[in-house]
């Protein structure tokens, strides 16, 4: 189930390295505005499980396995990845699409893990705070010179010019110092990434291939560029250093396991089918292509474009080929649910939940089918499934929204209001969340768990806005 969700505003922190540098000397209000914007994210159990399998050995080698670091997929088609708040690696779906092998995206994850292991975010924040202090001092000194020039009349234009230079000059020096610091962090992350890949018996060739491709794409743009105003090391130099390190590994020529490559190809086909135009999908995966990834893409795009009958036939063919693949049953249930046949979606979604070891996002889809079937007998089951799902997937509004509907079917209006308030809060709609929580609070006995949760939502403060 590929879901497009907006990342909850309250949890988003702007920590992408280049963006932080760009805003280091910007007005505080500009930084606050960016903090309020959460990037749109994509949720899919199959893709997230694959990324966990990719990142787990790397995090273990880095000593970060117990830090609960998550890989989050951003709804952007360009190739990019970055770390945020010390607990998340963000990867654009474009990076997944453009990585032809598991090793290539694993190399990207290894590099980003290098940033986390090196504590680069905390160190960068220290540098930014220091730079802002230096910038303020420079601005105050420059403003003083400007004021002195203005008071002295037209005869002291030189003093006013010196004041302007006192503002601009130090800021440029601060900017270059910050950029130099970030280039050093990038080089350190490259070295750490290669180290982690070697420690896990994996090749660094995919990491090298990815950065080499960037180099080839940017050679023209980099021609004549000032190396001291770049946020990343100059491409040719960086790739040369990376290749020298990577080739020393005994695993340089090691290939990805064929089964892992197939999972990677299936993931890319799924993303293509959900995120790209139908004609683009069929150019990537022509009808003549009968491989499993192509068949997966064809089935998805067929259901998305309204041909449910043919889509179900194609999905049934996938299930016949791989009867223990939970994501094929999930797809069948999703197609039936969105095709207006929720009662028929229940059976395949039950199978998907079973085969996926109770994946919470698939449980939410099953709960949605149970609620949408309009059978009150399913209400209690839906509540149990959805409560289990939101307990493990605490920031998915869909789960709470379906839970609210299930409670409403049962006639439990207090719990329905509370679940609706939680869904609104996760969407960042604080006013609606408080209104619903206030109503829920009047329906619970004072001091009960529901009353306390409602009160927490009412008293929760949104992130402060800069003036």
C-alpha cells in the first residue's frame, strides 16, 4: 500500500546540510518558515522493509543498531538523501528509482550513516550557532560604522563604505568557513561509509558508481567553479578519493545476491507504477516484458487506471507465481477496497497481515476494509486490529481515522471523538484536534485513560512561531 502522507509539522526539523548552510545567515523568520514546512512522505510496507534490511547491517557496524534509526521515503523524484534529527535517514523515491542495484542505494545509506555515526548534525548545529553569533557581531560593527558615516555628513562616504564592507566581508568569510567545514564532514562520511560496507562484507562499488554518475552529470557545471564556495567536495576530487578507498576493500567485485536484486527490482517497479504516468510505466516495462517486476508494474497501473477486472486477473497470476508473497495479497485487497468492494477485500488482506507478520500499515488497510464493509459485526474486530496497529505505528493518521469510524459503528462516541482528535493532531490540524478532544473529554469520566489522553491533546502546544 503506497500512501502519500505529509510529515507531521511538529516533528520536522530542517537539518539537510546544504539547506542549513544556505539559511545560516538568513533572517530568523526565514528559518522558522522552513521549519514549519514538512516534506511529503511516502509509506509502503514492502519498500520500508527492504530499506530496513539494507540499513540494518550498516547500522550494526556503526554501533547504531539500538538507536531506532528509521529510513523515511520522501515524495520527490530527484536523487537525494540526507539525515535529520539524529534518528532518521531521508531518501527521495527518486534515489530508489535511479539506483539500479541494491548495492548502489546501500552505498548511499552507508554514507548517510557516516554522518550519524560522526555526530555531524550536532556539530553542524554548533557551527551554525557560532556562525550566527559571528554574523550578528559583524552586522552590529558594520551598522555602527554606517551610522558614524551618516552622522558625519557627505564628507565621510569612505567611513560609510567601510561600514558596508564590515558587514559584507565577515559574512562572506563565515560562509566560506561553514562550507569548508561541511566539505570536511562529507569526506568523513565517505570514509565511514566505505568502512561500514567493508565491515559488513559488502562492496563499496555501488557507492562509487553513484558519486561517479553525479560527477559525470556535473562536470560542465563544475568547470571553473570556486572550490571554496562548494558545500560538497569538488566532484572529481571526491570520486578519486572515494575510488582509492573503495578499491582497497576485498569485496570490491562482490555482486548483490540475486534474490535481493529481485526484491530491489520489484520495489522499483512498484514505485514506478504508483508514482509515474501510465505511458512512462509502459515505456519502462513494455507489455512484451514478462518478468515479475514488469508484471507487478502492469497489475498496479491497470488497477490505478480503473480496469479492476483485468487488474485482479493479473494480480491472481502474481499470487499463483508467489503464493507466500504478502504484498500481492495486499495489492489485491487494496484494489478491491478502492474499487468499491470492501467485503471482498477482507480475505486477501487477512492473508497479507498473516504473511507479513502483522505489518501495521497492512493491518490499517484491513481495518479500513472491515469498517467500509458496513457490517456492524466487524466493528469489534476492526477496533482490536486498529488499536494494535496504531500502538506500533504511532504517527499514521489513517489508523486513528479508521479507528474513529469503527468506534462510531459501535456507538462509542467518546472513543470515536478521541481517535478523530488524534488523527487531526497527527495531520497538524491543531484547532480541529483540540475541538474534538474537548468534546471527547466531556464524554469520559474524569481521570480515566481516555479523559487523560483528550486532556493531553487539548493542552499540547504547537511549535512556537518566530515573529
